[in-house]
């Protein structure tokens, strides 16, 4: 048997494999000829818990590339990620695509986004690509920024954001995982094709749902304090929310670029197309039959 015949086929480990982008990456890779293994605490191919290192070796077995999604709703995780990357290198991983955040290179020092980016850049045994997407459109169709009684409540100061479809982020990630060498050292910032106010988002949702929807611009500290008090986020995560919303309020929200088209060969999804595709998320509840 020749060495090429006995070699295992390339396999990508998808952390956050049941999440908004990870699940899509895992679905698309096999369609393009690359094996994918999803990892998450529940519902994935293999159990993976950032806080349980005993779950890490099995997840990495036979893997040569990684879609890295760091612990959610935390600001301190660089040491955990570094230890995992050490293990990944020892297990044979040679490429990492990291799901960062728009402007991650400018993140507050208390937040470990930049620390992970710097860690990857310093590793000469790995190639890496960094994805820094804008706020995802799915925030408005799930529990992150829901329409409650016809209102989307989030502080923006009238600023704009080039909201991006999670499917487009996943499509960019897929290309980097399929051809790591072609994207080695790349930094992409997937965005939508237009910068929108949340009021414009509300108008679009109203048009596709047939229901009145408006934007309530709220004081940032009141919004953040309410999220912490309600247990939606831990107290130390307030610094992250303050940074994310502050960028929009100050006029420094994400601006449209052509990274999605440049990498995938097709234009970014418009919010109108996303809203039509997800109109059911904002449909009026069906009255119970008495």
C-alpha cells in the first residue's frame, strides 16, 4: 500500500458545531469534499467543553484543520485557547480559521479577542485565517435582538451597521478551510452590502411580516444594566457590550466591503433577502383554538 493510499482524508474540526455559523460550515464542507466533525457541549458529533479538558483530545483525533470558536459570553479565555492550540498542534492540526469579531484588533484589553489573534499569528507551525464579521442579521430573528411587542430595543444613537448573514460568514470560512494555503494569514471582515440603521431594519421586518415594527433607541448603560440584571449576560461581559454598541453609537460601526464576494465569488446577502427568507420568525402567533 502506498503512503498516499494509506493516508487519512483531511478532516476539519468545527467548534461551535451546532451554532449559527459552525452548523453551516459543517454542512457545506462535505458537499465540497472535506470531512467535518462538529464539536459542542450538546448535539454535536463529539462532546466538547472548554471547561473540561478531558473532552479535547478525542475531538482532535485525526484532525488537520480547525474552525475556532472561542467560549461564548466570556471575556477571559486566552489561556484556555492557547492550551487547546498547543494540543491541536501536537495532534496534527496545521490550519486554524478563527471566528473573531469586527474590529477585533481594536478590542478592549480586558477582552481576549486580540490575544487569540496574536497567539495564532505567533505560531509558525500553523497557518491561520481570521474572520472579523459585522453584527449578524440573525440577531433580529432569534433571542439576541428580538422584536418584542413590535419593538426592537438596542442602543445605537442612530448609527449604522453593515449587518451580515451568518450564511455568508460560513461560506467564507468554508473557503479558508478548503484551501488553507491560499488564505494563510488572511484577515477578512465579512459584512452586508449596505450599512443600515436599526430603524431601517425594523422597517424591512415590518414590510415582510405585515406587522408594525419600530426601533427603540435606549441609553446604553440602561440596556447593558438590564441585560446583566436579567441574567442574560454575566456582569463582566458588560465591557464587551459597551464596546460593541459604543462603536455604532460613535459612528464607527462596520462599513460594507467586498470580502465576501472576493472570497466566495458571489455578493453578500442583502437584509431584504434575509428578511424574506426568515419572515416566519416575525409572524404573528396563531391564536389557540378554544
